[in-house]
């Protein structure tokens, strides 16, 4: 294959998580055991240092519809509100007729916060169920894949373009990036929010590797992509959401000076060798150590007769469950807030999902798959902690 970012061909295997099902393919009972499996491998580009998957599950399979909803978790909505308020205060507070386009807008949670601030909002969301929910909530949403062709059909330019948790999903990477450049006003700002590979490595958050995530960016590698399309990052910081995400501010090349904090983050990457192949190979070895540690912990809990449930049924949890081979001998069920997953089973390990509000009795221990919302989970379940229910976090999100 060619590198997804720079087209080079000198790619090297860094992490191999074996054959796995698509992680958002939650199953009805009658479909258990029929799910397809695909290679899940991260390769490293020796030319531009981008970490990426070497196999693509078609976007129509993964994003035609799914059960993920942005609005289920309060932490994420709070983060989205903070981003909206920051962007508005910095760039567009007094702008008349200000407009925002959200790529991968899901159920409209991010756009609702911009709408409150007086923006004309438009979402583009390929998944039918979330797009319908957004429209029902009064958020104008186009049910399509975003790319350059769609931008040209729209024939509009926007003050602000947002892409939260989507820029690493893109099969049509260059068409999408070119579309952003074309849809962005000359004085506009593109806000890119994506998982930060440096934090993934630091936290051993390997479960964030899955088929929907085709690319794993550092600042250096995402800037290679942006620069190729006449865009430039001028500011960035790392937010704690999802265990560590880049919040990057981008515009047309040469339009704004670089911030000091962006330059500091670049320097930290350089010092930490975040873009070196050796760093990724060491990451793979740490994943193996984490597997041994987690299985030993669960085995000990089983021997003590503890009832163990999974907490949350996030897509990323299926990478961990399948690679560690944690199924129903360890976890009796996965407890989930999202009612769209009622009665479904996890792909691969086939663990039944139970809705949190319908749970009859808590377990002795929760194995927390939704670890990226640790603070919210602990705050919401203080009553269970007080009763002695254990919450075990296989990944520590740090902040």
C-alpha cells in the first residue's frame, strides 16, 4: 500500500492486533458468530512518520449507520460546549452572520452549542440514525459522506469548520481535506479535534486502535497532511477528553502566526521521540505486558468468586476484549447507557449488553471499558463505591 498521507511506499509493521471484527458491529442474537473479521495492524511510514492501518474496511460498512451517540455522555457535551465558547470568544464573537459546518456531526451535540452562540449551523453525518436524531433536534444535517464533491455541490463557504473525532476516520482523506480548504473562508478557522498518538502511547491506550481509526496523528504528521492541501495549523493544545486529544486551530497557509504553545508541543514531540519507529515498537511490547497484567487480575477476581461486569460498551472496548480474549468466562455482561444497544452482543466476544437503568443488581466489580470518562463514572457511582463495588480501569487516562 501507499502511505495515506504522503503516498510513500516504505511502510513498516509496528503493531499487530490480529484479525478482529469491526468494533461497532454490535450483534443481534441471531447474528452472533456470523460477523466478519479483518486484519488490525498499524504500519509506520518511514517517509512522513504517520502511523496508520494497512487495511481499510469500506466506509459504507462502518459509517452507513451505527449506534454511537455523542450526546450520551455528559463529559463529551461539556467538552464540546467549552470548545464552542473558546472558538467564538477568540475569533467570531462580533462577527455578523457567522456560520459553522460540522463534519461527522453525529446527533448534533457539538452544533447545539454553536447554535446557542448565534451561529448558522450545518452538519454532515453519514450515519442515518444519528443524522435523523440531529434533524429532529432542530440541527440542519446532510446525510452524506463529506468530500470535495459535496462541498462543490453546496457552493458555500463557512467562517468555522469543525471536525471532532472524525479526521482520523477518513477513507477519502485527501478529498475531505481539499474540501475543507475550499469550504473555508479566507478569514475562517478549521478546528480539528482528534486522538493524540503521543498520549495513546503514554497511556498504553491501544484500544483506541480499531478499524474506524485509519490514522493515528501526532502534530508533526497531521501538519504534513494539512500543508499538502494549503492549510496550516497555527495553534493547538491537548485536551483531556478521550485520554488526550489534539485541539488544533487551522487556517489557510500564511494567514496567521504560530502560537507559542504549538511550538512547545512540537518541541515536546521531538524530545520524546514521538515520531520514531522505535517508540511504536516499544508501545507494542508494553501492550503485551498490559495483556498479561489484566488477565492475571481478572483470573484472581474469578478465583475469589467475584461477579464481574464490563462498564460501558464503547467501540474501542472491543479491541481490548478481542485482543485480550476477554469473553463471558470473565465478564457476565456489558452495562451501557446508550439504549440503542439494548439486547445486542459485543462483536467477537459475544458479551450481552444490559442497559444501566435496567440493571437489577450491581456486580462485585466493574471492568471499565469506557475508561476515558473516568471522572464522570466515579462521580456518578459514588453510591456503589461506598458499598464496596470495585471499579477497575485497564487504562489510566491520566488527567
